[in-house]
């Protein structure tokens, strides 16, 4: 009876009695064995994917994996990583299964770079997500969240009128991002370091004393952590504008400038001025090596921080002053190490920030007063309408009596 049911399930509505008995039964049993084997193999693969396990000797007891978190938790975690640690590669989690995630890194190789970034991700993830880092489904959702945050950051920084189309950006802005005209039929190139974009004096030759200090990268960094309104306030007035409500700096507890923040800001602003439509490792239109350029910025910043190079130490203090209104940088020292002119600058930035807060408070008071006035008008209108209705009802009653 079991064979008949299997036969009818596999071959449709045909009558089992009309088929060659021996051949058909053998075929059905063979198919059934194959299906069972495939199902068992799939179950094994799924189990290995969840536990990240390989075949082990009999008798080895593995801990039961913790319950899988909701997919809705992974993408926000990835967006947090991309905001707090923007130097992390957007597709890194696809490589996580090939590496033991460890902290004992002693020198810089490509594998060690991946290890550093995996450690950074692990430190930033909520505890309940860490056990799932090396699974493929986690990588899929994590990478999706990273790409979404990259998209949010990049599109936020293309708002000016002359950024409207690629041809306009190419015509007006390529000299800002290191354009070098090709000679003798060679392809034109873009230099990651020798460009005006990140130089505080607008020079197109790299100088460590003025490099990485341009206004546009700082504006991009402000846009990433506090939004467009704060970026506009910084661009036009140099003000530390603190928005109301939820924003990335408050949401993720960002307090200091990091090498990744500077490198990402320069990379994003470089893309914003290019003719490339999408921010990717290599620009489709320009051939700009965005990923390689960002690695170059990170190498310079990390190496000189380790050496305590004075100009780079000042660089982080300058960024903290510009972005947060404070000298208390984990990289750039404290206010006690600042010159008198820096103290004057700090006082001015704090004065501007206080003025911004006072203006917002006044606007809040005015808005609340307007809301109260609207409610009072609505109440008055309601009472007037009720009184009119009552008078009309009384008039009708009087008419009936008459």
C-alpha cells in the first residue's frame, strides 16, 4: 500500500495497476532513496551553516547554537558598524567563515587587515549577534545593511546644484579630486593624495602638514553623524549644530574622530565630486580606485598616530574641535595641550553652539505657543458652534409652542 501511494504521488493520477509492476516499483524505490539522501544532505549542510562546524569524530559534543536573532536586528547593527567604523569593507562578512576571528595580530598583511576589521565588527555587535557572525544568512543581511548605510551616506552628500549630473561634475570639479590628464594616448588618472579636495590650503601636492584638513570632508563627516541641517550649518558658518531628535552621533555614542571617519569622509566627498553614479571600489566612469585610496589614507593616519607625528596629532584635535567643539580627543590630546589661539577657536565654536541651542529653544517656545493658540481657537469655535446650536434648538421649540 505504501508503494502504491508513493507511485501515485510521483507519477500523478495514473493507475498503479496499469504499470509494469517490477520496473515501476524499482524505479519508485530508487527515486525515494535519492530524495531521502538529498534531504539528509541538505539537513547536514544547514546544520553546519548554523553551527559553522565541520565533520568531527564520534563522541564530540558541540554546544547547542543559540536561537537565531531576527533579521530585523542584523541590518540596523550593520548600519551602526558602517557609521561608527566606516573603514570596514562593505562585503567583509562574506569572508568571515574563512578566518578565525582573533586579536593577536602582529603585522599588516591583507589577511591581517581582514582580521582587524572582523575584530572591530565583533566589538561593535550586540552580544546576541556575535555567535552568528560566521553564518551565510548573517553575512547576507549584514552586507545588505552595510550597503544601505553606504547608500544613505553617499546620496546625502550630493545635494549642491553643480552635483546635479555627471557631466557637470566632470567639467567643474575633476581638478579638485586629483585629475591628471593622460599624455601620448595614455588614460587619464586620479591621484588619491595629490589633490586639492582634502588640503586646507587647496594645494594639489600632498603635504602632511595641511593634508586631510579640507572643509568638504569635514562637512561630509558632519552629514554622516548629525544630518543635512548640521552639515549646512557647518559649511556656511562653521557652527556645531546639534539637531533635535534622534541622529547617528547620539544613537551610536560617537564622541571622537577616528582614522576611519576621516578616511571615509575624504573618500565619500571625492566620489561626490566625481562623475561616477555609484560609490564602488572602482569608479565605473572615472576608474578612481576608491577602496585603494581609502586604504592609503588609513595607512598614513595609523602609522603617524603610532609615531605621534605632531601634525597628525593636531589633525585629530582640529577635527574634534570642528565636529564636536572639544579638544578631548583620544588621539589628539586635551585642551591643556592646546595653544592660546586654539582656546580662542574653541570658545568661538562653543559660543556658536550655545547660540544655536538658544535659537532652537526660542523656536520651541514659539511653536508651543502657536499650538496652544490653535487649541484655544478650536475650543472657542466649538463653544460658539454649541451655543449657536442651542439657540437654534430653543428657537425651534419656541416656534412649536407658538
